[in-house]
């Protein structure tokens, strides 16, 4: 099932967490199965609402959805693990929705204990010198990797560039150190900054260096720019998947070579001549020897991509063009030429 969570909840892309919550609350109240017994369509609607809210109320999922778009989000799945709604319309009651909207899921989750210790676990199976005393030590978990598509122009890919990206970055909530809860004099309660989720999303400016000669499909890995780790674990990486827009003239060949096709008149092919060909650094002159066949390739050394480590060549394939209208006089001359310069055909 794929849906547009914004449409489902009737909120704008830039809606605040509060207005998302309010929209969900209003709609959930209306469509909850308890209010609409035996109403299949209300039940379906309620499931959709819950799924939409599940995505938009989680900063990580929301950022992933916003970045990937609907198709890719549901197809590839949140955080690469496959998007599965983790609820069922009957698993929480009507009262649950309104009693404590943001239930203490951090406390109920089996992977979280009440202990707020973010030290690494050196636990060994036999409970050796660095064993898990009391089984409370939480395991430091590396954050998940994030993937984003990045479209580069042909020239940017060939020459390399430095990009400045504005991205919604999930990060550990500093108010609660990612625990999702804070304690005050009266006990433990959900962190108001992150609403108990342990992470917040902030707009960040990230610089990405694109090496010269990068190719379509290659990845740029930005270490530590993925999802935050848990319990002191390292953050994951951000992988930029490069898509290179095609160029109207040049085609990449191998790592650093380029190729292009250039038309040539029959007469230049027969008699030889000079033609102008484009290169990355501007037009160059290519000498065509007499008797050049259609499809012949010429190499312009060093006129390919310069990746810093390697410099490629430019291959020019010529396409011989014939005159499109031939006068009676020209026909006469061509017949004479046919006698004088016969073409040998082997096959
Ligand atoms: Zn927090």
C-alpha cells in the first residue's frame, strides 16, 4: 500500500509536528473502528491515517519520505529495511489515542531499558571482567546509512565540483541525549523537544566534494552524515548516488575516455581534409586522411576526462554523408569516376 501521507492527513509539507498531530487526532477520532463498527471503508481510512501519521510523526521517516519521494520510499523502504507499518488499527483503542497521545514507547520497547547510560558494552558471553552486570548495559548501535540521489550535469561530473547541499538531517535530540525522556523532580516524562522519539530533524548545510571524472551510478560517501547511532554508537553514512545528465555531444567511455560522432562530407572522406571537432577545452582541428571510410575512428590523445590520476582520450567516429541531390552533369562525372576509382567489395 502506498499513500501520500500529507494528502491523507490533509496537511502541508511544512506543517508543524503539532498541526500534524492535530490533523491526525481529528481524523482518527472520526474514523476509528470503535466509532464506526462494521464499517469497512472507515476501517481502511483509519489504517491509512495511522500509516500516514506513523511516517509524518517520525522525523527520520518523514525526512526519508521527503527526500526519496513516495514511489521510492515505499518501494525501497524506510532506511533500506522495507517500510512496514508497525501498527494495526485494533491494537490500540480509541481511548489510547487521546489519553496519552505520545505513549511512552521508549519505555515499552524491549530494546530500551530505563537506564540512561550511553557507555559502550564490553560484554562477553561468560560475563568476564567487562561483562554485563545485571544485563542492563545497552549496546552501542551504529546508525543506519541514508541514500540520496544527486543529479550532476555532465560538466560537473567531468570536471569535479564542490556542492553545498541543504538537507534535513536527523540527529540525536540534545535535550534528552536521544533517550526520548527526561527526568525532573516529579519523575520521568517524555522529552518535549523530540516528543519522546529521541531524534530531531534540523536543516543543515553539507559540503560534498565531487571528484573529477565521477560516473553515473557511483556513490559519494559522506561519513557520519546518516542516521544517528543509538546508545553512543557512531552515526551512519550518507551515500549520494550520482546520476549524470547526458551531454548532447560527448559520451563517456570507460573511466576517462570520451567519444563523439562527427559528420564528414563524401569529398573530405575521399580527398582528405580538416574538420573541426568539439573537445572539453574547446574546438580542435582533426586531420582526415584521403580515403577515410565511413565509421572510422580517430583518437585525440589527452582530450578525454582528466580525473587527476588519469587523463583519457577523445575518440571521434566519422559518419560520411553523401550529397542529397545529384544533377545530370554530376551523374556524368560520377560514372566516369566509377571507372577511374572502382570500389573493391570483399563481402
Ligand atoms: Zn529529546
